[in-house]
C-alpha cells in the first residue's frame, strides 16, 4: 500500500483551477519531489493534502484511510505533518522548546493532558526532553538550544523547522521549498538531513525549485504545470521529458535539465 494516494484531486478558486484532476501515489520509502513553475499549484496541493483547504473534487488516502476534507489537526495527529513555504516558528520560545512543542503534537498524553496529570507527565517530559535534544543534535543546533528561535540565522531557522516537524515521528512529511534562501553549503546539509529522515522511515514529499537538491535527493519526481500533472518518473526521466523542458522555458527558473536552459538562453 502506498503511503499517500491522490485520486483526481481538484481545487478551484472561483474560475481558476489551481489543482486540476491530479492523481499520483507516494510510496512509503524514500523521497518524492513535486516540481513545477511558479503558480503551478504546488502549495495548493500541499494545502489540500494537509487539510488546510478542502478539495473541490477527488479523494486523498493516507495509508489507505480516506482523509479527504479532514481538518488539519486531525491529519497531523494521523501522522502527516508539513512545513510552510515561509518559516513559521514560535519566535519567543527557545530553540529546544520549539522542538518540544513538535514532540507533543502526537505525545501520548498531549500537551494539556500532560499539564493535568503531573506524575505520568513528568516521566513523559523527560523522554520528550531527551528526544528533542537528540533532534537538535541531528540538525546541528545543539549549541543554540536555549536561545530564542528568533535569534537564529535564517538557514538554521529552516533546520529547526525541520527538526520540529519530524519530532513527533510522522509517517509522511510535506516540505514546501525547504531550501529557499539557503546557500549551497546549507542546501547540501539539508539534502543529507532529508535523506536521513527518509531512511528513518518517514516518507518525504518535497516541493522544491532548487534543482540540484531535487536531482540529488529525490527518488522520483512529479511535475505539475497550470494545475495539471504533466510528467512523473525518476529525476533523470523527468529532466529529459520534452513537456517538462517546455513548461520551464521562459519562466526565468532553471529547468530540471541545465543543458536545455542554456540552449534556450542562447537561441
Ligand atoms: N487561497 C487562494 N485563493 C485564490 N487563489 C489562490 C489561492 N491560493 C492559491 N491561489 C492561486 O492558485 C494558483 C496556484 O498557486 P500555488 O501557490 O499553489 O502555486 P505554487 O506552485 O506553490 O507556486 P510557487 O512556486 O510560486 O510557490 C496561483 O494562480 C495562485 O494565485
Ligand atoms: Mg508555493
């Protein structure tokens, strides 16, 4: 069984069809990327999967369970979490506490129940603290544990977001442009972290414009343009696909195939 299955998913905003009859499956293993030019409908697709928006038509199955139209908090507790195109952290909380909040999302007791049941909650709190510190270590953030999240440089804020999103041990994580604004070195570190998340058993669905990251990190790629799926396959297959190359021409964005972009630029 695939971890996620989309069947004819559609979303209209008035007359605009932002996501148009999209179907694909995300296997349990590895990293699946969604690419496409600006405005193609990628973030809207994530909003539909994560429950931020209901689809106008179609079905979304998570581990075989129909989650179509479920509210976001129910989708999250089912084990499907997301990050956002723009960083969203609890800025006034410490770096460590940001990750702890992520742990509590699926914590057995839950944050409020934990406050009401001090004895068992204390044991859980110790486990959460240990897990959160382990995640910070993994994300290279241990040295900043007690600093406010707002004080972190931008690249490290993105890493913290990732650590927080994985804290509850989700079975599927949606990452919306995690490499946006990162330098080459930070992107390479991010790629390693994403691989590791996938190797640890969390299926990853990744929206990304950074083609180096996509080509190096993704096992398979789904390409959308004007809301429609226009291609899917391995990174090598989609970068050679004429429909994909055509979709990227004239957008000012690097094509999945650098050679094609160069040819276009030179004539
Ligand atoms: N809440 C909304 N109301 C109306 N139109 C919307 C809404 N959200 C998105 N759209 C429109 O839907 C289309 C797809 O937008 P979306 O943000 O999904 O694209 P994207 O592929 O994520 O683009 P980018 O790469 O720039 O992030 C765009 O035309 C956008 O203006
Ligand atoms: Mg987007």
